[in-house]
């Protein structure tokens, strides 16, 4: 049995009165407060002494002062200790306090482990500050500000506190407080109140009336309270409503509350697994007794009322919990052992003398007796006492055990809820938020780095780690990691810590679980020999540490969990374990003025062989992606575009760091990768994504990136001709194009597409000694390109101007919207001359008036027709004459060429140029018929006509 320590004044059943019951509770409060004080530093003691004083007075000379902030707590008494502590904080404090006619605050409680066997100087403090329900939202906002200031002050004192603002009527009316990182929200209400009743310490203000409702009438709580108010219950006493707070009864727990409470405890179990497992098990015990609960709060109250020789240990909340769980788990030996381990680790009272605190002597005596009663050997508690010496392997085993325990409890409680629950009390919003947090912590999925070390900080760092490449039975390569120095010949004798197909995923798993840092030494063996220098891994770890100092990724806020997860930080590593020059002894053979890492040297070699991306989401998941082979950079770019799908232009997701350490050009390779990712993301998020395309060269081929159905895609185009052909294809909507600087074969494209404008047809021409390059960008961003012989007086340009002007004018006249009467920009024609100066391309816009267009010319129009029974055909009109494909068939072009020669006085066979064309959409299966498509047909027909002229 436990050795008694602090005795509580006896109270015989015959002597029961409200005053004696309250006196006993106050004595219990004070004894627990004394134990709290003994565990704190002097400054921390002053904080606990002053906190009621600060809320009551809102004094400008004390911490937490907020002008006009709600203040005043009924029945508050200033003690000499309070005045002394206040003087230490501010010597000018004079101790004068204003009198209160009414009170904004009603009570201040401390609840949870303080004063119990589970309390230590590392424990946190949960305060309930009960306010007057009539306070306005503005007054509550001021209280929030005060709480924030006091929390920061506590941080400076190495105290972790949470001050909850509580409306006691919310419990009475079944309303939950909002979900927060510390508050369970709608997930549990009566379970929270039940814990409050058995752990709360009244610091000042009104007591909970539950204290004076005798245990035998708890099931008639409301009726009993009414009788107490008129003096009919306990002898010679009445209760005054101004003396107490009525949070309501808690003699039972509805089955509807179990689902939310279970999810909440598993959520809390991510960071505090031992405490959560204990709380889940106590819910199991309650569920096992359903509907006749024997709640811990009822056991607690029974002892206060009915046990005459009472010690503080008899009322210890955690010892009461331990006793109930021991009874519940008697027939489940393994779970009983696990529960005791959780209890031992939760109370954190080590039996090793050098770890003991002077203030914990009473705790050590109790724990020593417990360990003896449990029949634990020395090894068991020594192992738990020295968690700081655990290896990552120990932590992995512990994590598996804890997750299994959480899963087992969840299954049992979920089965109970399905059997007895009607509707869960937890709101759908809170359930979704908690579910997302659990998903982020425990859900396994491709690419996720599992975090198994959430408790041990830096203590698991290994001095040596071994990485070995292996081949499985399916001839697939992978990597194994071993702690310590493990040579190749020792692999079969040792069990690996973890396996992965990719070495970078192992490195990141080790890093984020705190097993390695930049000082860890690596023994690496792969089939090519010891090519991967541990210095490269050390550089990788240093880079990760810049973005994630101390491998810490933080905790997901509820605000972040309320939205879809987005990428927060990311690191990109190029060519890990891949040297692009590995098989080439002489790097100089590639050295030319072509230094672009995406098409390096005379051979246009792509130096990006692989990319590894490590990132965390706003839900605080750590993810990993690997891209390999020729399209590694293209696939990686598309991933960044996906990440940016739901972000604003000012919140673009770009690499936080890009590194490469594998070759002599590693820095340049990393810079080029970072540059092109930024350029592509910038291009797509300056305008609507579906209206954008991006082209870059990779090796000897070209890639065009775009969006379809809100998803990025890419096309491989092997030659410049295929690229031009792709750019000429019709488009449903206007689309811009960005051309990367690495596209050198046609350096005009980048400058031309920079001037691309919606609703405008643009002619660009560059005159060379023997030929002229002509580019036409139409109003939807499709490109037409042709190279023609130079002719006098810009004839080759003039006929394009005539042709395009005619088409534009007809489209304006037949436009469905009256552009002449609206503010819309009409379709128009732009003409640009290109020339080179100092090896730089210049573009100058020209007016149509600057061209010597002929005042008289032969108008040649082509009309395309569709026919139901025959194939499509063309008609050519000139001077009112029609030459129809129906009449001439295959001789159409020969007959029209003869006609044109006859019309020329000189009879010369110079080229024929069309001045107009219109196509029936059905005849050419085009939808819509774009300007560039008309130009293609113009070129085809002119080619046939001019070939016919030469044959005449």
C-alpha cells in the first residue's frame, strides 16, 4: 500500500455541513498548492502567487496591465505574500487597490496535474478564468490581450501556461468552447468537466457548487441545489448564489461524446502519447461500465465526504486513475504493463537518485512502492529512467508500440460509439480539423517521410551511420541504413534500421528524425565503389538545416488545417549520386561557348540527371519526391506548377534552396535549375494559366509546357521545324508563349512572342542578303513562319499586308459584337521590322503608310467550299471570273495560271499572290478558322499556282 504523507483534517459524517465540506476542500487546495510551490523556482512561485492578484486588480504597475480591461473577482483577499511579490516586480507598487461594486471575473482555477504525483517543474499550467457572462465581445478581446501578455511573461520564467476564458453557463447549457491547439472544443464537454471537478484548485473567487452536492444525491443534482438554496439539505446552512458557480452535474457521460473525445485524445497523443493513452484507457473503462458509470470525479467526491482518515494521496487524480485502470486491465496483462509504463513515463519521477529533485521525495517514495507492487525488475525502470540514452531503433520500437496502443483504444471506443452512440456531440468542423491533424501525423502515403521521433529532440544523433546499396530478389536496387560502422561483410549479421529504393529518402528520414547532423560520419558502399563521399551528404544535411534548423518543422495551426494543405518550405537537390561527367575523363571535350547546363557543350548534353525535392506542407507533413532521367527537370517543373495552382501570384511557391555537389559544374547546374523553375512559374502566374505556354531546350530537343483541364502537361518536340509546326496549330483561346533563353536555334522567337498581343495580328520580318524571314502572330497567339526570296520594293511583305488587311476588315464587318460602337479594341494589324546591330536583335514597329502598296493590283480571292456528296473544293475569283474546282478538278491551278499570264501585258511568269481567302469551316474541318490557318492554305495554293506558271 502507499505510504501516507499529508493528512487531511478528519470530518465525521455526523458533522457534515457546507462550511465543513468547503473547509475540507480548501485544505486540499492549499496542500496541493504547497506541493506546487515546492517544485518551483522563487520567480515561478511569485508568478503563481500574483496571477489572481493581477486579474483582480488590473494594476498598471504589474504585468499584464491592459487599460479598461475587465477586473474584480468576488471574495478576493490580498495576502502579504501577494504584496511582497508585487513589490519585487515593481518597487513603486503602493498596494492600494480600488473597491469593486460589481465583478467582471468570477473565479480563477488551476486544473490538471499541478499538486499531483504527475506534477514537476516541467509540467504546464492550465488556468480556467471564469468571467461574467454579461461581458461584451470587446471586453473579452481585452482579456485575450491580457492573457497573451501574461503567457509571454510566463515563457520568460520557463513556465508553460494556458489560460482559458470560460463562460461557466456554456457547460450548464451544453455549449462547447471553440476548438484550439489546447482546447478540445466540441470534441468533449462532460469528460472535460469531469476532469475539472477532480483536479481543480480554486485560487480565488467562487467555488464550484458541485463540491457541496453530496455524492449520494449527485443523480438529483438540480433538485438538491434548489433545496440547498432554501436551507433544506445540510444542517444549519443555506447557500447563496453569489458564493458559487454552477457548471452543472456530471454523474454520467453520454455515449454521443465518446467519438469526439477519442479523436481529440489521439490528436493530443501525437505530441503527448503517454498521457493520451492513459486518458483513452480511462474512457475504455467508462465505456465498459456503460450505462452505470463510476466516474473518477465521483470516487474523488466520495472520499472527500466519507473517508475520515484521508491523505492527499487518497485524492491524487493520477493515483485514482491508476487504481481504476489497474482494475479494468487485470485480465489484459500486456495492456496492463503498457498502461503502467505510460503512467511511469507520464509522471516522470525517476528512481535514479542523481535525477531526483529535492521537492519530489514524497513522489519517489510512492513510485518506489508502486514499482515494487508491480513486480518490476531493476532493468525495466532503469530503461525508462534513461530514455535519453535510447537509440533510434529503441524509439522506432516505442513509436510502433504507442501507435498500436492508440489504434487499439480507437477501435474499442469506436465500436462502443457505433453500438450506443446516436449523434456525436463533436461538430463536423472540429471532426474534420482533428481528422486532418491525425492524417498528417499517422497516415502512410507515397513520398511521405514518417516522423517517429517527436519527443527526443537532439539526443538521438549518431556519430556514425552506414549506407549500403543492395539488390533484391527481383533484381531491383535499393539502400539499407545501419547505425554505427557496419562493413559489407557484416550486413548479413546485422538487422538494417530502414530500407528505401532511394538514398536521399533515407538521408531525409534520418535527418527529420534527429539521427544525423552535419557532423555525422557516413560509411557508404555502392556497386560502383565508394563514389559518394560523405562530404556530399554532410553538405546536403547542412543545406537542410538552413531551411529546417534543428530538423524542426513546427506544429500545424488549426487555421492551416481548416484549409487544403499547401507547400510551405522546400529544398531541391540536383544529381545526388550522379556525376554527369563520370564517364568522361576529360571534361574539356565539352567546353564550348555553350555553357547552358540543360544543353551543355558541343554535344548539347543535359547535365541534370536527377532531382530530389524535400518539402513540408502547412499540415506539417514532410514529403519527398524523386525525378530521374531525361525529363527529370520537366517533371519537377510541372510539380511546381501544380503546387502553385491554388496560390496567389504574391505567394508563389519556389525552391527555398537549390543545391548540387556532385561535379565540378555543380554550382552552375543548381543555378540553372533554380532559374528555369522561377522563370516558368513566373510566366504561368502573370496571366491565367490556361492562356500560357513555355518552351525551353533540353539536350537536342525542345519541350513545351502548358495546361489542360487545370493540369500541367508537356510535349517533346525533337526539332525546330516540329516546334514551329506545333506553334502554328489553331487554338481555342488566346495564348501567350514564353521562350527560354536557352533556345538558341531561332533567337527571334523570344523577342517576337514578347510582343504578342490578344486581338492583334502582327507581321515580323527580318531581311537577310538572299532571303527574308517572315513571322505572323495571329490574334490567338498561333505562329506562321515562312522564308522567302528577297524581292524588290518589299513585294513579299506587301502582299501579306494586303491579304491580312482584307481578312481583318471582313471579320470586323461580320463581328457578332459591334466593335465600332463599343470600347473593345478592334482587330488590327501590326508590322515590325527586325534587324541586328552589335549582335543584338532590334525590333521597330512600322506603319502601313511606310510601305509602297500598289494602288492597282489584280485581286485574287479563294473561297473554300464543302459539298455533301463530294470532297471539299476551292473556287478562285479574279476580275469577276470564277474558276471552280467542280469545273476544272485537278486542272484548276493550271487553268487559272494561264488566265493570269494572259492578263499580264509583259507575259512574265513572276509569282502569283492571293489577296483574300475565306474558308467554310466544314470544308476544311477547322474550328475556328484562324488567321494562321488561312496563311497556311494561302501558302499551299500559291505554291500550286506558281508551280503551274513554271510549267506553262
